[in-house]
């Protein structure tokens, strides 16, 4: 009999993004999602239960591609409220969209870190919970039951905003199988996700180092004096806090340098200008070169500027109703893609990806991190080496951005 199901074993699903659309659609519950040896969520099928109906293949965003045409319009944008910008990764566009949908008694889905600091897609209906979903979590998030919840909301005629990586949005659309008038999907410009289990190891590492369990971790903190840096913030149970640039955290540094993504991310078919969300949001700090007056209005905070791509009629009408909460400047595609290369192609896979997770496993996270510290952070802080390091990074960027 022809094998119509998606994957037969956890071994042959390297290019699975772990979105759960197959698991959620399977009428026999034959698909389960498990962590692979690198700690990524991956689908596997129980051959004894599978009836070969093929639904899982039909909704898989790695097998199928269903995007809009190129965006209709491009904007540089910031939220008008400074306290929203401060709590957001870039310009607070997600908050503006979510505030509107919540006011319509709708539901908003996005990613939060749960009490164990595991990233999960979650539903909120109350503006008091908005901050949980704000800010980027640079980790593969677990969609759990959210696709089924979205369907239930839509059948109850609720307005829904779902924000996620492009593969998650493609998966949601495929799972729903038909368009819904009250559904607004927002995809992120995404360069890839490391595994949630690797992030857990990083949390354990910091807990051991600081001798107290880490209870809070935030990427993209914006300390006022260093608005332009990618800072992380963590807080321990005993009150200890750490707030430093990304390269003091071995996990974050590896993420920033493309070393530890899901294999699928390096071949992502959604890393292109044709988008899957009604609206696409991303960073646009270099808007300062093209819209200096926008930067001036934003008190010189370039890291707090977003790009917004309008990809469908639904996206156009949604942006239209929230436009008064934002400062919006029409911009150009080629200005956004100057640095946002993931609108053109997937992240280039570094050779070091071959051994990244193997090395972490072999050395143990602590030893791996120590080795990293000795070779990167320690050397970087010696002035003469810091010049070499900066030059090396510049060169790497030029090669990467070519
Ligand atoms: C893994 C990842 C990679 C990214 N790569 C790029 C990039 O290469 N270039 C670029 O311009 N922008 C990238 N971004 C987007 C960027 O970091 C900001 O999220 C974006 O600019 C929106 O900022 P904001 O201030 O409007 O919203 P914010 O308040 O920062 O809200 C961010 C939204 O993203 C959702 N989210 C956060 N983490 C995840 C996750 N792991 N999975 C799914 N959804 C999530 C949140 O729920 C929220 O809805 C990436 C984001 C993520 C999560």
C-alpha cells in the first residue's frame, strides 16, 4: 500500500518545523509530536493507527506552500506610546494590532514563556495579559492546541489575531482549510529558531552559575542608556538579576550568529518576499538612513522602529483601523531588504551547525559554555582583541549579506 502519511519515524523528519498541524488534523490521533535528540519538536506517525488518509501531508507547511503575492505596501512604523515601545522588541506594532482586536472582544494568540520558561503559543482575551505575549522569544515555540482553539473562536464568530513565525502561520491556514473573514494572521520576519530544550539547558546553566533558579528571562530588553543593543535580562528566585549584551549569554550569542537553528530554517520556503500573513512585522533600525525625521520623532531610538508589510486586503483594512495609534511612514521594499535578508532567502547554514548540538551533548552544556566564554567573551574584553573581533564580525556580516 502507498504510504500516504507524513513521516514514519522521528528519524526521517529533519525538515519538520514541529507546528502540530498534522497532529491537530489527524482523525485517528496517529500523529504525535516529540522532542528529537537536538530538542526540537518533530512529528512522528504511529503506523499501526494511521489509516493513510493523507490529511497530514495536505496540511504540512514544509511539504506545501501557500503564500500571497508580494506585499502591496511597505511601512516604517512605531507605536505612539513610549511605554509600549519600551516593552516591545522593536516598534510595538504587535501591541497596536492586539489592542484593537481585544477591544472588539476578540482573542489574540502569540508566544509567551510559561512558568518553566518553556515557549508556548497562548490565547489571551484580556489586555492585562498582553505583556506576556510581547517581545521576541528566540526559541521554537510550541503551538499546543491553539489551531483547534482558533477554529473554535472563529466558529463562534469571534475576531482572531494570530502572530507567529511564517511556518506556523502557513500551518494554521492549512489546518483551517478555508479563509475566515474574522481571522487576521501576522507573520514575523524570521531568521530561524533554536530548540526549546537547548534554551532549558541555558536556563539551568545560569541557575547553577548564579546559585538560584532563574525565574524570568527576556530577550531584547531596552535599557534606556543602550537602546541600540540586543540586551537580555534574567532574574533569579533570590533576587539576583543580570542585564547584559547578548554575547554574554552563550545561547543568545549562538542564536545571533545563526549557529543553532532547526534544520528546516536553513531551507525555509517562507523566507521570501511572498508572505503568508495578512501583515508581516519585523525590525527596521536602519530606517534612520531613509527616514531621519521618524527617528527624530522617536527621540533617536532607532532600535524601536519596525517595518510593516501589508500583504492582503484583510491586512490593509486592519492597518487602516489602527493607523492612528502609530506613526507610519511609507517606505520601500529595497530599503527594508537592505538588511532583512530573510525576506529574500533563508539564513545561510554555517558549517559549524553540523557539530553544534553534538558538541553541546558531548561536552555538557556547562563545559561548552565555559569553552565559549574563554574563546569569545574573555578575549573580546581585552582591548586589542576586541578590535580584531569587531573586524571579524564586520567581515562576517559583509560575507553573509552578500
Ligand atoms: C524567532 C524569531 C526570529 C526573528 N527574526 C527576525 C529577523 O530576522 N528580522 C526581523 O526584522 N525580525 C525578526 N523577528 C521579529 C522581531 O524580533 C520582532 O518580533 C518584530 O519586529 C515585532 O516587534 P514588535 O515590537 O512589533 O512586537 P513585539 O511586542 O516584540 O511582539 C512580538 C510578537 O512575536 C510573537 N513571538 C515572540 N516569540 C515568538 C516565537 N518564538 N514564535 C512565534 N511567535 C513569537 C509574540 O507573541 C508577539 O506577538 C524575529 C522574531 C522571532 C520570534
